[in-house]
């Protein structure tokens, strides 16, 4: 995917009291993006598909007023956000069911306030380190050129004695982040998948090659590195495709002798997500045949359809075997 540029922007005038707000405004003006100064976002569109498509091209420059951060178990102690939503249109994105009919992109201008809230949570926590996740409701990377916020955030954590950051991305625009003074306090993770899966289902995201090249740059920059392989799917040649992906990845991070983490998540869906996916992507090729799945009770009070036990065990064995084969410094954190 090329550099993300919105088609429309709404700007809350309060956001211009912050340096990041003014930087984003300059960017929008220079890129000749139509701007409306308002606290309210209007998304046009007759159908819900049109509204969804238009939302993904619209940004709202606004403020994050969250004072009490939500827990983010098990991956981190807390979660916060510099942005919400993203330009990607991944058919199985779990945000599909949580961000409503108009998942327009919010960019938060008041990063100083956000850092203050984070610092308060670090100070109040008695543990040796407090970990924070900043990609729970967004992909934080594609906006970096516009905002510079993620680099500032990485450096905030770089200077923090007890705070640690982690995030995950499906984008390759990492050049500005390579130079950040991270001091090893940020774990940089990429969400990766086979070429076929990315091409078929992860619209408006970076290709496998680009993500892997970006991971090579991040690895050379000395960041703690991790990969989420998700959703893992079975289809003709899935075994060969995942092997191709991991061997390609290995060739880009082979100099990295530190631990590299892997999180493995098999494909799953709820009935609510299935309905929504069919309404937003009527021609989807996603395999959601209930007959070939088994039910698993999820933490959010809904049944998920996961692969049947023998299929799921085969996925686990194959993926763990590949990681062992290609990454002697690989650590599988979990398979689910
Ligand atoms: S890039 Fe991530 S956050 Fe964005 S649509 Fe895809 S899965 Fe969802």
C-alpha cells in the first residue's frame, strides 16, 4: 500500500492547541485534503458498505480524554491509543464488530496529555515494569508521516525507567521509527500472513514482502521483535505457503540473535462477525463453513467457531515445527 492519504478531514479546533494538531493540519493543507472544522463527523453514503468505505478514508483530528486506562490482559498491563481505527479493510478484523457502522479514523492531537496519563499509571503501579499496548483499537503505523506521534511515544518509553511499550502493525512505513531512541523498551511486532491471505482478505494493507522487509529494518535497529501470525488458515497449499513466508522472514532477520517472539492465532469467527462480513464484503472468499468448525466459548461471552480439534492440532504442529526449523531464537508465546 502506498502512503495513506485521507480523502476528507474533520478538525476539532481544540486539537490545534497542541503541536501535533498543528503538524497534522499543515500536512492536510499541503496534501490538499478537504478540511471541515467541526467537533462532529459526517460520513456520507446510502448503504452501510458505502459508509464503511468512506469512513476508512476520513480522519477526525481530535483529543483523547481518557484518564483511566483499560487493562489489556494478557499481553500488557494497560492499553492506550494515539489513534483509533485504520485505513485497512481486513475482512476479519475484530474491530469490525466493535467500531460500529462508521469506523472513521481518529487522530489524537494531545499526546502530552496521553503521556501524562501513562506516567500516572506507571507511578501508581508497584511492579518493576508496567507494560502498555497501543494497537488494541488501531494500527498506529500508517499515520506516522502525518503525526510523528508514534516516534515521540517510543522515545517517551525509551526515557522511561519502568514503562514498556508494545504494538503490532500490518504496515511497512517504518523509516521514521528506525531512528527513534527506543533503548530496547518497545517491542515492535508485525502481523504477518501468507501472500494469498493478505491478497484475498487484508485490503489496503502492506504486502507480505513489504512487511518482511520492514521487519528486517526494525530488527537491524535493535528493537525487541515479534510476529503475530494471524489468522492462520487452512486452504490448498497452506503448509507450503506458511513455510515460504517463514523462510523469507528468516532471510531478513537472520542477523538477529536475540529472542524473537511468535503469537499464533488460528482463524475464528463469531456468528455476529460472520453476518457483518457478508454484509460488508458480499463477495468474500472467507471460509466460514460452520460444519467444518467446532465451538469454543470466548472471553467476551460469545461462541467462536474455531477449526476442529484434529485440524487445529495439525496447524499447531506445523507452525511450531516451522518456527523451530527456521528460528533457533524463536519463542512461541501461545497458540490459540
Ligand atoms: S490493519 Fe489491523 S486494525 Fe486495520 S483493519 Fe486490518 S486488522 Fe483491523
